[in-house]
């Protein structure tokens, strides 16, 4: 049987410069590559070993806005943090919207949801050794 391993996630963004700032300055990712992909400006980031690709609009492209938590299919992605309260405090200072504040989903696991560029839902998750 074929072995599958996660390689990357790719987002499309209507505000590529804000999205670049979000990944670099707010989440602390490293910029790996900057290029044009199918006529659109594109960036590849490394977020602690995970590859994140983001492309802007190509010439003549038109997309509809969506909110990922209201769709079937892609819902959100999760980022592991050491201290969810501190993470939320830092993100809120950067004017990142928290739309579900921190709660304990099960013993030793706290989660919260923030809104990233282009309405992407991002779950923050803190796992404590129980």
C-alpha cells in the first residue's frame, strides 16, 4: 500500500502582502521562497517544519470570499502552542480576531479559534501532560 505523508498546505489570498506579514511577523514563520506561480505572486513559508504556501490573485482571477467554518470540506487547521492564554494575548495585541475563546475541550487539552487572513479559521491547541 502507498505510504502517504503530509507535505504542505496551500492557501489563496486576496491580500498577499497582509498574509505575508501574518505568517512572518505574527506567527514567526520563515520565508523559504518567493516566486510567481501560475501568474500569481506566491510565497513558501516554513512554520517549524510545516510548509505553508500562499498565492495571491493572478491576472484576471476572481474569487468569492468564504468563511471556512461555514463550509463542508476544509474547516480549519491547528497550531500547537505551549501557553494558549499567552498566545491569545499576543495575537489580540496584533489585532487578530479570536472568535472562540479558550476552553478545555477535554482533560489537559485547551483550544481556541482565531481568524487568519481571508477568513481562514485557525485553531490554537495547548496539550498538557496529564
